[in-house]
C-alpha cells in the first residue's frame, strides 16, 4: 500500500524562476515529492553537501560560464551513479559535451519541456511509492502567480478536505494570490485532469517561454468563448507579440478555407443578408473576418486584380489585422482613430496602448510567423486604419502614400464595421456615407468598383 507520508527529495537548479516553477509543478503533479528550487550552482553545492540523504533526482538548467560551474559539474559527476541527474540544454552541442564529459547524465532539450521531463520521471518512478495518482494536485503559489489567469477550478486544502475557492469563470489575479500567500499558504490545488491540461498548455507555449524572463503563461478554461481562447494563443512579452505554432497552423488552414469560399461567391448580397444581424461579441471577430475577406476579394475581382496571390494577401490581412484585439471585443468594436479619441477615457492605459499598436502588431505577426503569406501582407495590415486625408493611424498617411490594394482593404475594413454596427445596413447607404470620405486618387477607383459589386459577374 502506498505510504502517503513518504516524500522523495528532488532538486531543481535554474537561474530562471519560471523554469524552476514549471519543473517543480510538473514533478509534484507526477510524484509524491518535495521539490527544492535553487537559483545558482553555488547555493546548490552548499545545499547538497549539507543534505543528510541523496536526492532522488537533480534537474539542472545548464548555464555556460556560471560561477562555480566546474565544481558543481564535478559534484554531479561524482553523484551520478546513485542520483538520477537531468541536465536541461538548449541543444546538445559540442561545447556542452566538453563541459559535462561522459558522465551518466540524461540531457534533455529545453524545447521538449515539459513532456520529456514528465516522461523521464514517469519512467524512473513508475510503480513506486512515489507515484502520484491523487485526485488533486498541488500548485505552488509562486508558480500560480506566473499564470496569467488560470480560469480553472482551484481548491484550498483544509485538513483532509478540498474547498473550492475559485470557479472556472473567475479570474485569478496576482492580488488574490498575494492574499493567500500573506496568510502563509504555499499551495493551492487543481483536479488532476486540470493539472495535466496545464502541463500540455506549457508544452504548446514552450518556444515563447524560453525567449523571455517576463513570460506569462496564458491559460483559459475549456468553456470560454472562441474570442477569449485567442488569449492563450497570442502573447505579449516586453511589448512584443507572439503566437504559438498550433495557432499559426490553424490560421494557414483558415486562409485556404476562406479562399475556397470567396472564390465561389459571385454576389455580395447573400453575405450581407447573412452577416448584418451578427451583433454579439462572440460573433463579431469571425463575422468581420468573413466580411472583409469577401468584400475585398469581390472588389479585386471587379477591378481584374484577382489572383491567388492577391486573394491570399487580402485574406491573411483580414484575419490578422485585428487578431490582437480578438479577445477584447470592447476594443475590437472601435471603428477607427476618431472614435478612439472620443472614447479613450473609457479604457485603461494598457488597453489604449494595445489598440493603437494593433495595426503594427498584426503586421509584425504576418511578417514574423507566416512565410506562406504573400510579400507585403504586413504593409497591408499596418495600413488598414489609415485614411486618405491623413487622419488615420498609426502613420497618418495621406492618399498619395497609400497603395491601391491598401486603399481597397481600407474601404473593405470600413464596410465591415458599417455592416456589423449599423441598424439597417445596405450597400447603397454605405456608398452614400463614404463617397466624400474616399474622394481621393486611388480610392475613387475602388468606390466605382463598389458601385458595381451588387451585380453578379458573368461566368
């Protein structure tokens, strides 16, 4: 019978509190264990030499040229016959091999975390008294503070009972965590399936995690709306936006799907009829993407600019131009700079910054992550809130500095907002309202094409 009081001492050594917290959480989910975390080789040497018994495992986040590195590695080599030692490395390179030598260490590439560590520990301690299969898994308060709103059921342990203190719909902010830490509470608890879900989310975001010391894991509940789930795919690190691999692949597939749909549609009226009643926050982002994709490709077709490259450029732009606002419907609904200026007092400084930077953020995402997007897609995205009189943002460009395709996309974006916010939208009404606004150079040609868009083209 499993001895629940038996604890296996483990040690994790890393300069990064995020790495230490992640490793500790993974091991304490899998094992009935106490994990000690230390931030330097010097402290680890002192701790190990004072320890009465050898730890069951040492996880070392290898740091080149660390203070006392040679002494620490020598200690690990000496202990490697009786202690399982995992060394985390960015890559198994020759310089790492030279330092570590041929000692009995297991090298784990950091990009494989936490799954590779989880599997190694599971293999070593399978069917031992240390194996943890309890219904509830603990989560250290320090690691919980790294999670940017876990939005899962959280429990506190009182005696042998687990009392729910956060529901899935609540938002666990740092101030709440601090309140419990101030009372001396070191751990809260998650259902086992939730803990395993958190580990899978970390795995999905590990590439971004490794790039920053200010990383916030973005985790959201399974019952959240599609818009809210964008937050676990879009990350902000030191004002730079990142997205994960799974989401990139999903967007590439979406582009192909939308291209297939819009290439079959011969008239705008059916889309207008289907989309004009979609007013809910949950539908707004998807409806706007579909409408911009459709109207922009229809306009390009009327102008005989259409090709797969043009179509892909327009559809990628439609999906990515507001992607960083997808989980913020209150910002997404702002039609442009003039409305933002009227309403900016309603938003926090951080939200104002996110709104004003979203054209550049979307363009950067397109350029950095989507090699499948045609050249200059990022420029199209960055210009989607410009206006021909220079009153747009983020650059304040005037008509002569806006390309014809960007002009087409700007008008399409404007039309999408109109359809989704007007009580009784129609193409005729939009043309009447927009005529003066777009009476400039490249824009006039787009408006004339718009007048013809109600009529199906002949095949």
